[in-house]
C-alpha cells in the first residue's frame, strides 16, 4: 500500500524535482540562483506561487565612503554593492514618505503625522492630594520606589531618565491591553481609551529612544532594566485587574515624580554640571524642534509630556472613583 502511494507521489512531483536538478547539472544555474527570486525560472519550473507581485526594497548602507564609491562611476554594477534585497511575493510595497521640505523621511518607528509640538504651558505643579486608603497606598508605593532609584543613579540624570522611561512605558501598554480584552469580552466600545493608553505607551517609548542617544546604558543597567521590567509588568498587570482606579492613581503619582526628576535634570543643565549637547535628530523630528535645539529643549518637552500623562491617569482614576467606567467618558486622544 505504501509503495503504491509512493509511486503516485513520485509520478506527480518527480517531473518538477528532476527538471530543476537537470537544469543544475547542465550548469545553467546553481541552487543558489534557484533560491533567489528569479521570476521567469520560478514560473517555468515551480508553477505553485504567483511571483508576479514580488516587490523588492533596497536598503542602502549609510556609509559615506560606500555611497561615494557607488556614485563615482567605477566598474559596472558598483552602485548595487552593499544593497540588501527584502523579498516578498505578497505585494506589500514600502512607503516612500517625504517631509514638508521634500527631503526623505528617515524614521520607520514613527511617521510625520504622528509628530507634534509639545504644550509647554501646562501646569507642572498640580498634585492630587491622597485622601482615601487606595490613594495613600499608591502615593507611598511610588515614594518608596524613589529611594532605591536615588541611591542607584544619584545625580546621573541621563541614565536615570533612561531607566525611568523603561518603567513608564509599561502602564499604558498593560492598561490598553486589558481595556482592549474587556471590550472584546463584553462586545462594547472602549470610548477611545484603548487608543489613548497605547498612545501614552508609545510616547514614553519615544522618550526612551531619545535618551538612548544621550546616555548609553552599561551592561548592568541593561540587566537592571530586564529585572525591573519583569517585576513591574506583572505587578502592574495584577494591580490593574484588581483595581484600575488604584493602578491609574499610582501612574499619576509616578508621573508627578517624573516631573520632579526632569526639573532636577534641567537644574543640572543650567548649572553646567551636565553638558547641554545638541538634541538628537530623532527628538528634533518627533517634537518638531528647531534644527539647533539642545538637550535642554528635549528635557523641556519630555517633562511637558509627563505632565500630560499625569493628568490623563489621575482623570482615569477619578472616573473609576465616581463609580463609572472609562468608556462613559471620552478619552483624551492626542492630549499632548
């Protein structure tokens, strides 16, 4: 019985397999060329997938010497050296985006329509006075977390900011995920809160991407990030499941501490204890800063972002304290 099935399989697949091997033996092509996206060969020998919609995205090396070599003439085909082809037969074409001045947009982690100018007029001194037991628990939890942070980083505010953002980017993602799952379970709208919370997480992550250009983490700081993130993610996940109002209140107090930390960062910059280096290119494009912006300008807009996150999370907690659900109040989407 098995030999009968084997004979049928060979009868169907044999011509295709042996036709490819015959081509290879004749020296026409190699196995390497067969594995590459040769459309004509694929259509003639395989005939299974439609390669007519294959797209290729060329990723050029950014090395200045190689770009000069490719543009200086030289031997034929030198311009293609160092280019990598990304193959897809799904027909998904890479987007070519330009800035308002016509220059190419170089960031794939965010798009021009996601950039904004931070509102620096926001009140930085607003504070929610804890009155209930959950509020006091949230407040003192955040205060207790500040002590080991001060002890570890001391006055290294660049590294401190980097560590802070690895933690601050977690609550929005966890909250958005849980609100998303709740919306699915109950077959109901979220009032825009899924998007608002995920926006917060993405904004905090962009803070991290910016400070990564300013302060390079050591190996033990990277290890600390892994440990802290593992503990904090799971703790916040459980906390949000048990009491969303407590979770949002804690994030509100966490953002208040972030405002304080960035204010101290600015004092160190103004006193000359930290060099006011030029702003990273990613920050200039993300916050639409001036071309000659400095690190001080970056800290200013990041502090303003933290103040907005403070307001959103205290507001979300207040909604729960009033016995309502988040979906009953329109989410502050795009609140920067």
